[in-house]
C-alpha cells in the first residue's frame, strides 16, 4: 500500500457498519421500551410477543453484521481475518498500526536507528544508536530477542 491512507471505500464501509449497529441497538432497545409501555396489557399477547421477538432478533442480527462491516472497514478484509494472507493483513492494518504508534520498525525509525541494509549518510553514530536501542528495550517496545538482534547488527556495521 503506497498512499498509507484508509481508502474511501473502507471508510464508507466502516461508517455503514456503525449505522447498522445503531439501528440494530435501537431496534433491540425498542423491545424494552414497548414492554414498559404495555406492562400488564395482555390484549393481543401473541402479536406483541411476535413483534418483540422479531425486533429483538433483527436488532441482534444488525448489530452483528454492523460489527463485522466495521471490522472490515477498519482493518480491511485480510486484517479482519476474512482473507487469511498475513502479508495482505499487514498492508491492510498498516495505516492503523502507524496511528497507534506503529510496530518495531516504526519505533526504530522514530528513535533514529536505521533498519535494514541501507544506511543514510546522516545516520547517528553507533553509540547513540545503541543508547536509543537500549531505551526502547527498557520501555518495553522491543523484546529481548529483537534488542539483541538489532544490537548485533549495529555493532557489525560500526
């Protein structure tokens, strides 16, 4: 994904999911409101019960479908688990991961530690990279294994 933005289609799907959840919640909630308003009134009991069950089950179905659509809109089909392709899931979730602080690569980039083989000409000295890497480990952003692997890579390049 090159533009790193949520597509308008996925945004629309997300908001449509929200609308379905709201309509479903209102339909489900109307069962309780009508129950309170008609408390003790047993005229046409079978019809009222049928109406209440239809609204309750219909509301639950709308809430479930809306939740699924929100998940697809938020994370894409692969990110929500509908498409079982890990690479596609990373692409789908990438904009959200970036907004939430990102993954290890984003943390390393923010700390000024270059990842991969390509180093920039204005890269930090290796001792500063090690200090920042150590701080990331202390803050719990990097696991011990990730810390050791990156430390080894920095020392090999020094």
